[in-house]
C-alpha cells in the first residue's frame, strides 16, 4: 500500500491543476454594441379642413412679441403657454439644419433617413405635414437624439397612439 501524500504535496498539486486549467482559456473578442432603440409611429392620413372661430374680443394686459432671428425648426419648447417667463429664460431650441423642416424616417433595413417635409398651416397648435412622408412611413417620435441619418436603429412600435385631433 502506498503512503498518503502530505498536506503540502496536496496543496502544490491543487495549485498546479488550477494554473493549467486557467492557461487553456481563450480570450473572447468584444462584441459590437447593439443599435440604439428608437420609437416610431405611422403618420395619420386624413382630410384637414381649415377653419377659424371668432366669437369675441380678448385683449391681454401686457403683450410681448417673440421673433426668431434665425430660420429653423423648433426642436424643443421650454415653457408652457400662459406661464410667466423672465428676462433671459430659454424659450425655444431651434434645429441647426438651415435647409428646411424635416423628420427622421426609419427605412425597411432599419437605417435612419432624414426626409424634408412641407408643413401646412398650424391646426390647434399642431403642425400638419402636407408633403414629404406617406402613411406607411415609420417616423421617429422618441429617441431623436440617438438617431443619426445613415445609422442603424432598433425601432420599437409606439405603445400609445399619437395625439390625433379630429381623427375618425
């Protein structure tokens, strides 16, 4: 019968086995980051009737005319209509593109396209797109900051329907 190895021999044998198994690991190549997720919605195609109601006369105590010094598309509005603003408050953020108004559309291959649109007169505070997109286009409505023309995105269907005034 063979004598049992000492505790020191057992520890050395265990350390050698761990080192050998650790040397056989191969490094994994880093994977590419997945495309960013953006929310898309389908435009509503319907007839728009322009009308105006004049039922009385209102006049504000104090008024202020706000005029833009540059042409562009409003990206963000930093105040609510009717609230008090102070001198120096940021009111609007205007898009940097000087060629006109545009929307970001997701193509069938999930790449983003910048599409210029023609906008009609405002209807109850909303802008109406009269040319440039179709009802089947997937328009980016959330995640615009992460979507760039030509980049690949992971479009997610909008969970709640867009605000549709007067839609039947």
